């Protein structure tokens, strides 16, 4: 099997593609891959660290306001499509898979025009412009939220979930006591704001610590590289009997997720797919700075299922955080949220996606 992958710009577009590639390789050891991205996107830093051939095209996104840059974008789209067609003809893929981001536009459009079986993957409950555009040309649209199906042709749309879910579930548990010095007898809450951190989460957490003197839980706090030094300095000035371990970054996040009892985080699609597959009660603070407010829509789906507590950034603070943590670890709330999260998850997402590929290739 020869698989063309494309997606870029954010980890939420890149990591599902890599997770799917890993599972395809596990099931089809002789499979071959080609990943097409951009030279200036995050994928250029991430994909070359994996055993996948990587090629690039030049593309940019449309501005939502009238701008001369949109003329340049159209030109780049046409040039990118021509370059993508050349790469596709050379590689001769059995299937082309796009996981989002601007780069997926010309690549998947080129694949469709060359009659390669095509699948796009929409991670969020509200799709972006690229996938809306591509849905007219591709053969299948794979979704992760039921709400997303309303934006695509019903005859093309299939629910698969996010391949990162199955990859997270395969991860080994980490020994938090030996690895991070945490107490094995106290519930652990993971606090994380994404790769670059999230200041409102940091501020609320630090202010909440003195209010949590009952030691209902301990914390593994991933600050992001940008905030690590400042948070470490602030933490040293706070009087608390809470056990707090801070790290700027954790490379093996799925293993840590399998070992914690609750999480406080943003509501990116990849994170939600992982915590639902594993079954982790969550407090979600959606980023208000994303396109179409998709993080809040993602989070509300989990809240509706009883798996998460959702707090808007401008309505949230230290007192609310302390109260929410007490509620989670009070009585049966934690176990109920865990079961609800697992019920909302798709632990076999990669298997589902591979079945779509198999069906499409046979057609």
C-alpha cells in the first residue's frame, strides 16, 4: 500500500496523520508513505523526525478581509497544485489523506483531479475553510464529532474519530512516583496549556494553590517553554502544602495521560481524543483565539456527555478552579466523569480509518 499524507500548520493537523501512519505500518509492514507539507510550517520540524519521506510545496491561507495577499495565495495555490501533481505522479499513491491546514488544499485537490482515492480528516466539531472547500472534490470525509457531519455531504461522510486516540491507548503507563517524584497515594491532576502554555491557566492555578490546603490532589504542571522560568520563580514564593512538580515540556504525553486522575487544559481536538480514549475527567478552558471558536464547540460536546467541566476563559479564575477540583474528587464524580469520557471516546479510531481506506481502494 502506498499512502500520501498531507497536513500542517499545527500539531492538531500533523499528529493525527503520524498516528495513522504508525498504525498503517503496524498492520501493513510493507506500506510506503510520502508526506507533503510546507518548508516553513510546524510539519517541517516534526515530520522529518519520523521515518517518512517529506516533500514541500509553498502555500498560504486566505485573509478573511479583502487583501492583495489573497491574489498571492491564489497564485501559490495554482503553483502548489502543479508541484503536488508532479509529486503524486511520481509516487503513484493508492490513497491520499489530508488532515487539515492550508497545505492540504492544493495537495488533496491535485490528488482528486488525478483520480487518486481521497480522504480528508476533520478533527474539530466546526470545520475550517480548507476542508469545506475540499469536501466537494474528495471521496470521503472522516470526522471526529457528530456535530461536524452537518457541514459535509452526507453520502461522503463517515465517523472515525481521531487516530491519536488509539495511539494514546496503546501507550505504556508511566510510574509518576519514580519518574516525577509524586505521591503514589494521592490523586494527580495534570495542568497543561499546550506547547506554548496558556497564561490564564497559569495565573488561576498559582492563585488557587493557597486555597487547596486540604491536599485533595497533587499536580504535574506542564508550563510550556515560554512560561517555565517565570512560573518556577512564582511558585517558590507561594506558601502551600500541595505537592507540585513542574516541567516545561513532556515528550511522552500519552503515557503521562494514562497515569493521571484528572486534567486541566485547553480543548484542542487531539487532546480531547486522547483524554476520552483513556477516560480522564477534565476541566477545559477553550482558547478564544481559534478559528470559528472551535475549541469551545469541541469542549461543549464533552460537557454534554458529562465527561468535562467547561469554563470560558473570561469567566474563570482561581476560586472556580479550586471549587471544580473539589467537586471532581468528591464522592463518585470522578468515576462518573471517567466513564462518561470513555463512552464519548473512540479508542479504535485508526482501525475505523483504515477500514475506510480499504473500502475506498477496493471501489
